[in-house]
């Protein structure tokens, strides 16, 4: 719609019906001077230099009018100007591949997995009998209490080399001099009053003896994720570089630190032998006082 205003009143109003009408009206409007001389009876001080009158060229005004009309009606090459689609909308937030420009989804070259294929490969293959044996260790009713796994000759497969039901002592005796993985079951024992409660604790072991070359140890580290997919459910992970790391007192200290507020007052690593661990100093067995007794002093 074109409106002509004089002295603050609308004196003409024309509705534009199409591009041809728009071009005619635009040419008519643009042919008038953009700046006119002030009336003689105006009290405003006149500038010393006469205002210049600029009249745009007719050809340019028609082209500009056509582009303006196409933009307003949503037609032509400008119909998508200022709009966004699913490809350009910000998705995921900064740092997660979302956003516009360089952060737009699918921008740039496709990232391939470091193995060189679209399939995620394991860092190390694990023999099926390792999983089967560990499931038995997790079963408190099964006598099997530990497993020990070493690498094959080519270092590509983790194999079950030994297992047993003799407790921590047998596990330590089965450990070799090379890189290996394993796990064992022990028990947290609570003796309070006339009651005795035993709860199984599963320990995940990464064995890397001090005598193994550093580069071989470094290559073992990335295998942990694959191994823990098979040796699952452990209450605590430990790294064993020497037999001192498997001393019972050292294990008790780590187990107590990993436990919650209710800590057992003893641990059993070998059948029939309980090592006392009175963390709160409340006594053990019939001499055990209530856990609230420490607040009465």
C-alpha cells in the first residue's frame, strides 16, 4: 500500500496489486526530489548553501523496486532469506558438535575410528572361559574363589591360566612374572554380639611386575576397559607390582576406605582365618558395643 501525506493528513492511498503496479508507483515516488527548498515564510534560519536535489536514475529505481517487492512477497531468489532449517540449527550446545558455521553438524571431513574401520574393535581379545570362570567366582555358593589370566604368546588374547578355591594364598602362589589380570573373592566379616555376618567382596587385580619393561606396561593400560567388561562387579580395583601390594593389612586398609559408613570389623582372605579390623573401636563379637556408644563418651 502507498500513502501520500500532506500537512500531516493522508491525501492519497493506493493498494498495490502486483509487480507492475509496484514498479509504476515506485518510479513515481522516486522521481520526486528527496530534499525540497523550505518555504519563504518559514522562520527557521536558512543555510547559506542551497540544498542539492538528488533524483535517482529511473532504471535503478525500477530494479530496486522489483527486488523489494519480491522480498516482501516471499518470491524470487530471496524467499529463504533469514530462515533456518534442521541442518543449520544449533544442536547439542558448544563443544558437542552443535551450533552454526564451523560447529554445524556434519561440517568438515568425517572422523574415522583409529582402528581404520567403522567397527569398534577390542584392544585385546578375551577367551570365553575367562568370563565363565569369573561368573563362578561371583557366585558365593560356588567354591571357585579366584582366577588368573595371562597373555598369549603373540599378546593378542587374554587366556585363563589358573583358577582355584584356596583363597588369597593360592592366588598369590599362582601369579607369574609377566603382565596379567585376575580377581579374587574375600569376605567382610561382622561379629557383633551373638551375630556373625559375612559379605563377599570382589577384588579386581591388574598385575604388572616391576621387572617388566616400561613400554610393555604402557601397552597393557588400554586393555583395562575390555577386561573389566568380563571381570565385572568388583568392589575394588588394585594394581599389583610386588607381593607387598597383596599383604592383608594393606588390602584391609583399602577395603575400609572403599566401604561406606558401616564397615566390617573383620576380613577373611583364607577360609577359616578372620583378621580383625575394628575401625570404630567398638569391640568385636560379644564385646562389641552399639555404634551409638562412641557418641556417649
